C-alpha cells in the first residue's frame, strides 16, 4: 500500500494536509490551492477493462487514491454511486464531432457532480463533529443551485445561500429557494459582490467562527474539483474510434478542464485538449507568450465562463511542472465571440438537428477549428448545460421553442421561501446567530 496522497498548497507557505482537511478547509491558509503531492496512475487492468466497468466502479477506482483512506471503502463507494446516478451520454453530432452531455443531473449543468460528491464527503466528515457544519455560499446563479441540490438532505450539514435580489433568473431563483429542509436562502438587497463580501466577512469573524463550524462550497475545493475527472473517463469509455479523441472543454475558472488533464496524466487516452473560451480568453495569451496576465471579466452570452482570472490556472501549471512547452504541445485554445456562438447554435441546429447551449456552442466552434487544421483526428465537446437554461438566446437564434423538462415545470410551480436582508454583514451575522 502506497502512503496516502497529501495535498500541498500551490503557494507553498502552508503545511500539507490530508484529503479530509483539504475538503473541510477549502482553500489553504496561505490562499493557495491544494494540489495532490503525486498523481496516481490508472491501473493497467482498469484501462484494459475500461468498457466493462460500470460508472460507479470507474468513479470509485479513480477517486479512491485521492481520498487516501479518509473515507472507508464501502462509504466511498456509496458516495460515488450517489454522485453519478444519472446519465452521461456521448451523442454523435457529425462524423467528426460528438457531444458528451453533462446536463442530465438535478440542476441541468455539469456542476452537479462536483457538488454532490463534495456534499457527501463533508457530510461524512462532519458525522463525528459535535457541531453541525454550516456551508455559506454567495452565488450569482448556477453554483448556488448545484450546491443547494447537492447538499439537500445531507445530515449534519446546513446550507445558507446568499443571492442578489432580482439578479438571478427565475429558474435559478426557484432552484435556490424552494428546496427547504437543510437549505436556506437569503435574498440580499444588493449585488453579487455584496453577497460575496458578506460571506468573506463571516469567515474572517473569529467570534462567529468560534461558535459555529463554518465552511465554503467554493469551486476550488478539492472535493469539487477531483470528481470532475469522471466525465472524461465516461466519454472515453463510450468513444468509438481508432485514435483517442480530441477533447474540447468550454472553460471559465478552468476547474473542469484541469480535471480532464489530470485524468490524462493518470493514463486516460486523449489525442489533444482544446480549451474553448468566450471573449474572456486570458489563457490564449499565456499559450502565445508564456506570460499570464489576468483581465477584468467582460459579460457574454456564455456567462458561466465570464472569468478574467481563472483560479485553477495555477493547477495546470503545477500539473505540468510549469513547463510552457509541454502545456502548449498538449493544449490549443480558441476564442469564440458571441456572434459566432449564436451562428453556431443556429447552424448546428439547422444542419444536424442538435440543440447546443451557448457554452457547448463555444466548444463546438473551437473543436471544429482545431479539426479542420488536424483532419486526422475526431473528438468530442463537453456540453456543460442544458439549452433550456438559456431559452432567450437559444430560441431566438433557432426560431424553435424548447420543450421544458418536467423537472423544471414542477419547480416553477413551487413556493419560494427566502429571507430578505439588507446588504450588510450585521444582517447576516444576526441571521446566523439566531440559528444557534
Ligand atoms: C461553470 C461552468 C463552466 C465553466 O467551468 P470551469 O470549470 O469554471 O472552467 C462552463 N459551462 C457551464 C454551463 C458552467 O456552469
């Protein structure tokens, strides 16, 4: 038995920790991101037997080394099964491009897998704590709904979500405010930045944190990041082709693509990676010049990718030993404008009767460009959200009405429950302490 994997901080100023501690802490005290101290290799028999494994088995075998024994095998297997209990179909669109659909989970976007896995790990770790864990999240939309759905019913964990009043879509608001049970929503009379500042102040409040076990469900948490490797394995498992696929990932904070690269370094076959960005394309500058210059985010129609300073970029550097040459040999990046995104949704629907969401369309166009320069390959995109989450864009460019899934229809009929508060920390603190 190898020694368990430990996690070091990418800033190298904090001590290394176990999976358990990294999950509970989220971010390292020196503000770095936790990174595994070695990359486990997929066993040869696992790779040889790939197609015969169930998705539960594949998830479990992939994540087990990273958990380092902090969760017993039977519990971990159960957590994996619950995390992936929906479909991840690879759907062919053209001869050379397929779509790995990651939107069949409860909130219709790929963040469900990470949120479900993390919530169950945290639930497990908090079992032996005397105090309940309270997860505080500020959201501008999708993250909050994936976290809320992921933590629903997890024992020993309460979730408090802050969202800016009037600034999330109706579907998103319903997803945040109708679950009840251990999920509470605070409707803040301010902006997303106000919500985020209030949450940060709570974590920094020593008096409060001495009385409450507070944690975050931020996307840099290793328990949200690492299980994203599963998608790539499922995609490659379903892949029919002589050469391994080119994999194209629509990217914002780069957590998703970095998980794919990690799986590849562990032995998962792939011919190449393509990172698809909207106008927020800091990474393409890095590929060109080897210098990384964060920019302010600009708004686009693929808004989950509107990130000017992708927090997981540092994990890509770490994974390849800061070797720009290795990175630029394995990865291409393309920038796709809103106009091209709209044209792509329209033309793929017209020519192939496949409905892309704006994020998937950015990826489709990027992969098409790469394959036209490298015709010896074929590949797949990660379709990260259901088109019904973006009805305005998708319906206007295709001229077609999107059928609303039953799950969303049921949701819209439910009663919203949220507590309206002013955008000040004192209001959040009063709310939290009243619950003690
Ligand atoms: C979060 C998100 C992305 C970006 O993923 P990162 O891991 O931040 O790169 C892409 N598409 C959708 C629909 C998302 O919700």
